[in-house]
C-alpha cells in the first residue's frame, strides 16, 4: 500500500522509525531488532520506517527488515535509501530488490558526506542531491516517494530560502509527502508550514519527533542535524545532566507535550524517531494519547 493513502484520511497518522542493527550480522542472529519490532507493532502504527546506515554498516539489512515488517508483522513499511556513495547501477539493483520484496514506499535521501573523508568529492559521484534520486525513482518505478524536510534549514544550506527552493524542487520531482528533521520548539514547525505554503509546497509535511532521553546524546544529535535547543529544554538537560533516570522522565514528558501540541494544531501525523527504544516510545505515545 502506498503510504500517501494514510494521509488522505482525516485522522493523524502514527509512524515509527527504527534503525537496523549496527554490525552487519546475519539477519536471523539479530534477535534484538525483532524484539523491538514486536513491541512497536503493539503500538499499532500505520507504518514503520527503516533507516539506511551511513557508511554502509547497516545498509544490507534495511530492505530485509522493511520487508519483514510488512510480510511477517502485517504493518506497512518504508525503506530509507541514501544515494551518496552509490552508483546508478547500485541504486537500480536496490530498487529492484525492494520491489521484489513487496516494498511500496521509499524515503529517498542524498545522505551525509562520509564523516572520515574530508576530501570526499561528491562531483565524482553519479548522484549529487536527493532530487536526482527522486527523479529517477519516479521515472523508473511506482513507489510512493517520501523526502526529508528541514524546518530550521539543512546544516549545509547558507540560507533557509535556498533550502526551501531545493525542497520545492524535490516536491516538484514527484514526492508524495515529506517528513521533517527533528525540532524541539513547535513554533519552528508552524513557521516552516507557513513558509512552505507560501512557495506552493502542497504535500503533507509530517513532523518528526525525537525524544531527548540523555543529556550527552542531545549534544551529538544537535551537532549532526543542526536543530536548535529552546531554553526550556536546555534547562532540563542542564538540570538532569547527572541524573540519568530523571532526564529520561523529563525527556518523556517533553516529547509527549510536543506531540499533544502538534496534534492540537492539526498535523497530518507524527513520525516518531524511536531510536529502537520501544518502552520509552510506548510511554511517550501513551502519555500523548496516541496509543
Ligand atoms: P538533499 O535534499 O539533497 O539536500 C542536501 C543539501 O543540498 C541541502 O542543503 C540542500 O539545500 C542542498 N541542495 C539540494 N539540491 C541542491 C541543488 N540542486 N543544488 C545545490 N544544493 C542543493 N541519513 C541516513 O544516512 N540514513 C537515513 O536513513 C536517514 N533518514 C533520514 C530521515 C529523515 C526524516 C531526515 C530528515 C533525514 C534523514 N537522514 C538520513 C539524514 C540525511 O541523509 C541528511 O540530512 C543529508 O545530509 C541530506 O539528505 P537529503 O536527502 O535531505 O539531501
């Protein structure tokens, strides 16, 4: 089933994101992800998306896990795919594999530049930006195509206006809906919605919610994705830096509060970054009244 159909019903859609196990272990030996999935399925999401590991470490498992979510658990799935570092032939073969495994939905991304290769030359690659992957997927396949959006601008962009222009290019290339990067102040999302509407982006833009459960994790995450921390969240992180259990509780409340406010403001759904933590996902979503 194409996931855009979920957003055509007038009910907020719950989607969950998981990541494949880090090591390239054979799929059947990786019991943990299936235990996590088992517990996430109980939350009755409309679909589960599976990330595509940067640098190749977890790539092999994405298609397999997305296929199992759909075929073994009976829940729709979406496979993420990054094109940086892949040749056109690689992409053709991954797309073919996805279709053979019954996957209907793809989150088409460029991906980050390799962290340990400062001289990495994107110009020498077959793909330079997500829009090129999106155009190709649209031309060659019948997948429902999803893309990433950045309410605070992508970290490489000099100006939000530039980033918005490139976002519009992705949508015009055939994107069915967008999922946002995490943000910690809902105002950022609401303002982004106004800006995207003003330039004619008229596909659903699903807010991505990331729970801050560890003080140290948030610093690294923000360093990588460029999201800003509002003062009230910073106060919590500072207060509970040395009290991990209290930080988890405060992080659960904060994320639940964000979701409640988003739902009250009529968002098409919530894309929840589970970080493979099923128990905390359940607590947050229950608190927010979504499960
Ligand atoms: P693009 O849309 O190509 O944008 C990248 C940058 O290039 C932006 O600054 C944009 O403004 C600029 N740009 C775009 N087009 C042009 C152009 N024609 N000319 C000049 N500049 C241009 N990463 C993973 O490795 N695995 C995942 O599974 C994964 N899942 C994600 C899920 C979501 C919901 C989000 C929001 C991000 C995810 N990421 C993932 C991170 C993503 O790969 C990085 O943010 C990456 O740096 C950008 O990918 P993109 O598809 O947004 O790139």
